[in-house]
C-alpha cells in the first residue's frame, strides 16, 4: 500500500532535504578543515583547528551512521543492526496495535477518561451552538433523500420498526419520565394538566347529566317525586360546575389547592417503590401494541410526502427546523442533570458493551494495515515525520564534537 503525496508531504520533504544539506555541509566543512590542517605549518592555531575538525568529523560521522541506520543500511553495507524500521516493520505494527488495545481501548481506562468531565454537558453545549446546529441540520437534510428512497420498501419498514422497538426496548424510561416531570414543574407547565382536566370534566358533565338523574332516582326510590330527583341532580351538577369554574380561575383558593396537590403527586410519583417497573410496563404496553405498527406506517408515509415536498421547494424549511430542533435539544440536555446522567451512563455502556469486545479485532486490524504498507513508503513516511529533527542530531553531533575537540586540546596543552 502506497500513500498519495499532498502539499503537506511535499513541504516536509523539502524541509528534510534542506536540513540534511545543512548537516552534510557541516560534516564536509569539518572534513575540509581536517585535510587543510595536514598541509599547514605546525602552530597553536593549526593544531587547535585540527583537533576541532577531527572531533567534529568523529561526532558527525557517528551521528550520521546512527540516524541512517534507523531507516536504511549506511552506504548499502550489510552491517548488523541497521535498517531497523524496514526489518522491524511488522513488529512495530504489532507493538502499536497492542499499545492501542491495552492503553487506549481498555474499558477501565476509557470509562475513567469519560468520567473526568461531564461529556453529556459538553455534547449539549456543542449542540446548542448555532454553528453546530447548522452543521447537524445540513448533514441530516443531505441524508434524508437517501433514507426516503429506502423507506418505501415494506421489508425496510418492518426492519426499521423492529429496530426502533429493540432500541427503545433497551431504554430505561424511568429517568426520562422523571426529567420530564421536573421540567414540567420547573417551567410551571404542570398547570396545563389542571386546565385539561377541567375542560375534560366540563365536557363529561354534559354527557353524564342523564346518568346523574337516573342514579339519583334509583337511590331515592320510585315513590320519591321526580321533581325532587331533578332538583337534587341539578344541584350536584351545579356544585360540580361551580367547583370546576373556581379551579379554572387562576387566583382562586381551589386552584391553589389543586395545583399544590398536583405538585405533590408528581413529586411523590418519582419516588414511589413501583415507579420504575410501572414506567417500563407502560413502555412495553406501548411498544408492543399492534396499533403502533399501523401508526408507524402511516406516520412514515405522511412524513415522507411532507419531506419530499419541502426538499423540492424553492426555499426549504426543513434545514432551518432541524437546526432549531438541534439547538433546543442541546438546551434541554444542558438544563437537565438527569438527562446528562442518563447520557453519560449510555456512553459508558456503549464503551463497555460495544467497543471493549472489539478491542482484539481493532488491534489485529491495525497490525494487518501496517503489515500491508509498502516498506519503502512507510520508511519515507516515518522519516518525513521525524527525519528533520534527527538531522539536528547530526548537526549537534558535528558542532558539539568540534567543541569537545577544542576543550580536550586545551586541557592537554594545560597539562
């Protein structure tokens, strides 16, 4: 397998060649100085230059040999322990694969890394930002035409419904209901339930008026005058209507009492002993209901037609709606610690249930990919990444060698 060159690769190749020329130039300069001193008169300066150039040659050549031996055989000679990367390419791939498996994909390490910060909060902040919401919306809108084409098949719909049921069946809905209850109470929208109940009760009273009258008559007996039966039934209905009107009045005492009762009931519901089991039974009752199949099919058809019409419009509204929905989803997640805890737990389960069992397969995949690489190419890639810095080793070896040569010469003269 060979790698394609790009602008970055060409820039690295030029940088490596430039630094290699500098290192080789210093080595040649030291060699020229050494040769020159052999023909000059024997003086202190000449001997000092001779010592410096000789040490620079030794240091520069030693480092040149060491750097070259990493990637290839120096001068093409079959010297032992040279061309390390070409000879050890497969072993390097296996070591890299093992390192990734044991140091990156170990479940304990990944879970500990996830727990270092609130990942769900980070996801929420990212989703609620307009650029991220637009990014998600654009990608989703681009994917929709492909999904619409595949959703028209009955077999695809059956598989999709089964997948939805399986996915939702694994979800613990109790935390979701708890978060919804907390959000309902915190926003004050729980009073909507009161208004809905009042309207439902008013409508029911109109329907149940004859039943009230019949039950009153049955209780009073057939010898009791029907006039009084009507009066009693009307009085009961009037009292109930008056009580419902008082509940519907925002400033009434009855309204406050019902609202306080509703708050207590919703709060107590979350901590009831059988609450999780009740929520999961409700989930199963909904997801396994045959009516859900019909509803799902009709919803998919209606949704497909609406999306197709919008996507072919001059100014489609769907991307904007998706962006707004993504922002609201991020905001809701950011404001709900319960949902954040659920998402963080889901991320940890994803790591332990899906990534961890594939650690060995991922490790083997990395080793196989490295083994499939062309030897010359992988040597070039590694040399381009690290070779420029290694050329500084040659430069430093030459310069430091010259300084050491000068120092040793001066010490010898002093002695």
